[in-house]
């Protein structure tokens, strides 16, 4: 397999207006704190720089499938957005419940950890909050407020906003994830997108105070994303890759799947791809409904980043590692949630194993 796959570079511009592409990574170095540890007080001798644009006129919308996607695949662009002071909203579409075991897959702890999918879903959201809090304030335990947001009548999601930086927001839809990287599963975003199921259920995290709907239809997910776009009125939208690289041949699992689930065997997580496809449909529906403010749209390569050379310098990679440590609950901080305060499957391994390349490179197709 070639180390740098040949792919066209796509910049989608919604609304018919041309707007600036995402900031170059040189800009990241200029904007980031010199110590790489978040906002610093004047007594430390560090500087936070200044925003590259007028934050009052900017708004950023990030749409991801799982809680760690934006940290691995959208940084440093994500932190640029948060630190600018502009509205920065991340929509996490699935619960990310996986196997329900909050422990590394090959560790001794994994064998003794009981399956608790709602608990693991909550722990991953807590990890995402910790990483976002660190980007905004330097404190991974900075408190959040959670309240219901009704994207569609009768359809509630969790809205999380950082108390000390309320422009940093998370919307947690809580849809069931595929639970496999590529094995076709009807109860998944991909299954719903292809019509293998008529509805996709939600799986709220443990302790959720928001009464989520039991299931979404395909159109209802698209409409919920349309409502989110309208709510944020973004100037920049970031998604995962809707057309990732695929393997040269079908996998055995794909070949034996029901006809409606058959297709190319992609090298990315199926939830990544489907989340981007749903968002593309939502953007088409939103901007197809009339003249709106223009927004730039960028998609980010997911797992196939491992097959490309690193694109981030050492300092930026170390910063990504800090954020992954916050997400992975390396400090074992007490966030006040018995479900867990982060994703121990990532733990201290953000720059190791299968995720090493993801943290060292951020790429758009």
C-alpha cells in the first residue's frame, strides 16, 4: 500500500460564496500558548497570542461519530477554533458504547471489567469534555452544565456547555454505534443510511437527565442536523471523510452480508463515513432551502491517516498527546461521575499502537 495515497483535495463551499480555507499549521504555532498547557496567567511569562479573525462574526461546527474523533483527526484546527473565542460546537452523533468495557482491550483489567455500555458511553463523553475544557481553559476538570436541547419537536439531545467558556459547546445525540470498524451491522448509522433498518435507537449514557427519543428515522437524523446548522449558523463546518480509501477487495464479512449492506470495504470506521454522509445530506437540505450565510466545509481523514507521513511538528504532536491524556483519564482525576471520567481504552496510549499515526497527522482528502 502506498505511504501517501493519491486523493483529490476537496474544498466544498456552501451557499455559493468563497471563504477562506482552514488555517495553516504555522498559524497554529503562532496562536498556541508557548507552554502548550492552556491559558496562562500573566505572571507565568507566557502569551496566548491573539485571534486570527473577528470571533464575533465566526462560528464553528464539528460533526463527529465518536467522542475521540475530533481530538485525533481535527486537531490542531479544533483548538484553534476554541481558542479564538468564537462559538465552537461539536456534535457527537453516537454514544460510542463499543463493547461497554472501559479498559484497554489486551490488558488484565479488560478480562475482569463488566460490560456496561451506558456507563462506557458516559465515561467517553466525560473524556471529551475534559479535553475540550483543557483546550479552552487549561483545566481538564473545569465544570460543565448539561441541559436538554430540542433539535426537532419531541427529539431531545444533551447540550453541554463549559461554564467558564460558554462558547465551547457539545451536543450529544446518543445514537447506537456500529460496534465494529467494518463488519456490516444493520443497527448502525450505515445500516440506517442504506435502509437496512427503518430506525436507529439511542443509548443514553448512565445518569443522563435528558429523556432522549428511543429511535430516529433516516430523515429525522438529517433534519436534526439541519436544525443544528440553523442553530449554530456556522462559517466553518468540519466533518469526517465521506469517501475514505477502500481496500483492494471485499472482506469476508462484507461478502457474506445481506445484499442491502454489501459494498466497498473501507479502511476507515463505518461510523466515521456514515456520520459524514448524513451531514452532507443535511447541508444539501439546509442550503437547498434558500440563501444562507456561506460556510467553508472541510472533511478530515480518519484511520487512513496511519498510512500517510506525519504532518504535525513535534510540539503540536505533544499537545495532541496532552489532550488525549485528558480524554483517556490518565490522571485518574475525580470528575464526580461514578461512570468514569474518561476513555481508558485510549488511556496513556494516544501516541502508541494503532492510533500513533492519527495523533501525528491531520489531513483532508
